[in-house]
C-alpha cells in the first residue's frame, strides 16, 4: 500500500487525468478501501483542491476549477513540453505575455527534478530562436476573439485592410489559425455572406460582443488554409505546372491549393505579398510551368530572367 503522502499525489494525478472517477474505480487503482478514498478526498479539499462529489450509483469525483491555482502533477514529457512552450512564448508573436512566460518558466525550472532540468537546459542551450518575423498580436485581442469563438457570439470589430483602410466588420467567428508568423480568424462575414480570413493584428474588437448565433455548417477542410493563404497574398496567379499534383503538393505549404489536371499536370493557385516573391515561389517548384498573368508577375519573371542571363 502506498504511504499517505504518495497516495495523495497519486490520487491527485488520477483526478487530473480525466474528467470523472467513481469511488470504486479510485479504490481499485489505488488498492485501498472506499473509506480511504473518501478520507483522502477530504484531505485534498483541505489543501485547497476543488473536488466535486456526486452521490449515487452513477456519481463520482471530479476535479473542478478553483479560485487559486493548485500545484499540478506533470509527467516527465509533459513538464518538458510546458518548459519548451513557455520559452517559445517568451519570443512569440503575442504581446504582453513575454514577461509572464519568463516568470512561469523560472518557477517551473526551480521545481524540476535534476533529470528533467538537464533535458530542458540542453534544449535551451542548443536552440537559437529566430525573430518571429510577423506582427505582434495584443493578448487581450486574441483572448476576446477566442472567447467569441467559444461562446458563439457575433464579433463586431474595426478592421484595417491591405490598403490601410479602416472598415467596420460583423462576423460569426469559427476558428483561430496560427501560421507561425501571423494569427488569423476564419469567420462567416455577415455582410458579405461568405467565409473569410481576417488577420488578428489588424482587428480591434468592439464591446459589448454581438448576439449569439447558431453555428453554420463547418467550411470545407481546405478552406482554412486557403483562406489564410488568400488573406496574406496581395498578388495571386493560377499556374499550370508540368508535374504530377502529388509531387508539387509535397513541395509547397499546406495553404497552397494544388488541383490535378491529369497524371502529369496540375494547377497551382499561388500567392505572395509582392510579384517578385510570387515569381520566386514559382521557380522553386522546380518544374516547367505556364502562367498568363497578372502583368506584374510576368514583368517580375522577365526581370529575373534578364538578371540571370549570361552577359553578352
């Protein structure tokens, strides 16, 4: 039988691992009597853990959310994952959480056992974070958008488009998407009657939030990446590529739509924020391609060809 302190930790770990347990289930896992389980539940409550109990045959115990954060029990891999996540957040694209992440990381590393502290230290020592390269998103804005998604409330916000024009928008939020450089909201645009992707760093939510809405049929599986790709691309082109779709799909990001034409040809819907970057993206496909426009892209391809041509 486990000693009392070890048994309490084991009981807390079980309660954290899933939403609910019956008394007999806990007694069987801990190899103790049901009376001992009830006693241990009482001890944990005295320590500040909000454990809810429901009587009856179908009742049981559930660890609830309390007014203060009690200690968490983490498996080795979970502790390392949290430490790495906190270090990443300290260099991330969400404003206002950098200092909090560093403080939380310092507290976590103080209580890590030596074997895990060495693993985390090795990851930090031999990992060099690159600048995020994208715009920083206000943490309050991100939280407001996520809350609207969760509560299924219409989101009213001021939005700055590619040209810098401010617009009032009204949307039914669906999902937040993080590409590693930018945050996007995929939502149903009420006034434009269609799915859209909005850059969160260009959003200023209004208060109070709008009314609740009944969720629509979820968008197609590829709408989120395609919507994000369209949102960040000022210049787009439909390109016929002389290569199998499976080959090209493996060479482009998931946000790029590739449509097979036949076994040896596909169509790529490409985009970029400048004509020159779009031209480079096409050259990096490493396959023959044909494109009819737009004129800015054709001019960029001609200029790149002229610069790469041998002198004379």
